[in-house]
C-alpha cells in the first residue's frame, strides 16, 4: 500500500469521521482475526513439533531395540547346536524383530505425516490474506478519501466566500445585536455584551451565521444593524431565508434539514433570496471590519445599535476598520461627535453619530488587510474563558454547580424560620454571602435575598409572600429573571436538592445527611451509567456542604459529609477538578472543549 499523504488523513478525520471509525473497526476486526489465527497456528505448530520430536525419539529407541534383537539372533544362530538349543528363543526374537520393524515403519510414516502437516501449517502461517484484506480495506478507504478530497477542493472554489463576493458583487455580514441573544440557538447567556460577541468572533474562529447584502438592499435584509463584514471563509450551508440553524458548539451549527441539492445550487438560490434576509453558515470566516447600518430601521428589531461613542471606543481600541452601510452600499464610516445645536433657544444637545464617507467596492473589501495577531487573539480568548459569557453544558460544570448548591444548603442556628418571618421597617436588598443570612421587608410582602455562586451565572433566591421563587441575576447585565422554584431545592423545608427528591423535608443538617445517605443507598442498588452520574453530583454536593460546615466551625458535620462523599468520589479527585476549574481569584475557568 502506498503511503497516504497527511493532508488526506486530516481530510478524512474532518469530513468522514463516521466512515473512518467504521473502516477502522473493520480493520481492527480483520487484524484481530489474523493475529488470533496466527496465535492458534503457532500453538498447533508447537504441539506438532513436540510430537515430531517424540516420534524421532521413539524411532531411535525402536532402532536400538531392533539392533539389539538382531545381535542376539546372530549369537543364538552361531552354531547348529546352539540354534537347536535356542530354537524357541530364536523364534521369539524373530517375532519381536518383525514387530519392532513394523513399529519402526509406522513411526517413520507418522513422522512423515507430521512433517507434511507441519509444512501445511507453516504455509498457512505465512499466508497473510486476512491481513492483506485489512490493508486493502484501508487502501480502498484512503483512495475514496483522495477522490473526495479532490472533489472537495473543486467544491471549495464554489464555497469560497471571497469568490462568491467577487462573482456576485455581494457582501457577507455577521450581525451582532447588542441587546439580544436568541436563547434556543445560541451558546451565550442572555445579556452577553456585543463586545464579548465581537471578541468571540475574532479570537475563537467560530462557525458563523451570516447573510449577504448587495446594492439596493434595505435594512430588512439584515438580521441586525451592526456586526462584522467578512472577506473570506467557506460556506457550509446556504438558505434563501432564515435557516434557523442552532449553535451546537463554536465549531458547529446544526440544521433541522439535510442538504437536498448540490451546494452550488443552494448558494445560487440563497443569493436569489426573498424579501427578508438569507442565511449562509460560514466556517473559517475572515473579518474585514465592523459595520453599522445607517438606514432607517422600519422592522420589528428596532433597537439593534449601540451609541456611536461606544462603537468608536471599541473599534478604535482594536484598530479595526469601521464602515457604514446605506441602501446595501458600503462606505467608510465618518464619526460626527456630540455637539450643541445653537439654532434653537435654549441650545439643543445633539448626540454623536456615524455617517458615510468614501464608497467601498467589494474588491477593496477583499483586499482589506485587517487581522488580529496571535498574541491579541490569545489575550481575548483568555479573558473570555476567565469571565465567560457562555452557557456551559458539561459534566464538570454540573458537578461544580452541585458543589455550590450543597455549600448553600448548610444551615446554621441563624437559619430562617419560614413560618414566623419577622417584619422590618424597610426593604433589605443587600446581597449576603450565605443562604442563612436574610433581610426582611415590612408588611405583607416579605423578601428574602441570598447569594449563590454558580459556575455560569450568579443565582439569587427570593421569597415573596408565601411563594418561593428562583431568581437569576446575570453577571453581565444584573437583569433579574424569575423562574419557579419547584424544580430546584435550595430551600429549607423542601424535599428537593440537586434535582433529586429525598425521602424527607430538609429542615436541618441532620435531615440533609440522612436524606443524602438514603438516596445514595438507593442509587447504588442500580449502578448504571446514569445513576453513577447522579451519585457523582451528590458527592460534589456533599463536599460543598462540608466546606460550608468547616467555615461555620462545624467540623463533626463536615467530617460526616466528607466520609459519605469520599465513598463515591475520592477527595483527591474532587480537589483536582476544583483546583483546575477555578483561578486564584475564584473565577470559574472554561476551556474550548467545554464549547464543542
């Protein structure tokens, strides 16, 4: 088999992972079959060689016996007298000699048969047809991949963003809305700033949802009034309308439908478009600069721009080209600072704004040399991972969240009595560090506020009247959102914790410990993968509970919790995850693996 170029191997890994896995499995089976056969043959050959040696030894013994008999016969036949005297002895010797000679012939025959079998087995051993089959499978796979790569290279010309821009005189835009995150198809938390969205685009090289505009297009052809203009990339999918793609990672977007036409046809139909914006999913997008649409916005998404001052501050810091778009035409942006209109009395203050300068042709956009250095990308990436705007869904994030929940469930003697809430003269809204620290409000409406450290956002619990609610306060916007508490369990008096139902209400630390012990015992009776995951979350909950107990000086309860948790997750393993996931300032750290 000829040596396969590395780029073909890389291509197959990226574009045919499932087929590669299938072929790899089949080859592994063939190789296993071959080596199993070889092992069995080697065992047979070894046994036959031993048999052959035994036959040779036996033959030597028989030959020696024949020789001894022949010598004895000679002695007994030396004289007629002796021959007569030894008549019966001679007959017996002759009979024995005949038997031994037959034995010798049989041994020689068997030895010959063994040699034939041995030769046959050696021939089989040298026959690597099974292994050859595996090699052929691998060769066929890579031949197919080479053909696919050649086709892909041809298709790349069709998919190339710069070619589409040049051939069709269109611009590719990736909108960045400052006030909106599409909850169901985004990896970002609600309230993520447009600055963080821009940093993600520039430093993480994500797969982008984009649309195209051309001269004469209105603002309705854009998903948002500001964002980035592209100068390169590869189109993965194209839709004549909003494709409703969903970000499943920074490197992938999922669609509800499979391609039913060649990519060239998809692109042409998308460029034909409708009265609204189209969608192009673009990989390896190259950013040319930032755009702001200055057309009057008549659509439903009206407030999709930040102030000119804020935009200028961010863009100048990055030394990034800034453009405005009007009527689908791209222009250099001209910043007009805030000023006073003295034509009226009293003078009216006018806000800063952006207006159009020199017209920019598509060819000029393609020749744009804007690019962040690797050092700048790394700096932005580290900042994003330290103070993450992402909604992270991973096993370790769940474990850390469970730890936080456990820490906040530890109860001290100061724990609030949910039935008898004292009244205070004024609302108390200052956030405290632990669940058992509370503030009270006057009159019928009682508010209890407590702080919980969560891996991806700050969570606040609130009691309004007799109803319990869960409140999310986003770290970035401080916007409060209420959700029902029923599916969570951070409250004294609930039987829910860590999304598990306990066999008792958790009103004391003893209830917590006994409820945990009973639940763990039940889950351990069915040790499947899902229950193992649930047990691990409970262990982290216990470790978090124990840490809060230590801070409260309750070492006995802490030791009990650690002992129970340690039976599921060794303390060393727990500590390794915690140490790796938090920096010295206590910030939760994410990785690129968490995002894909």
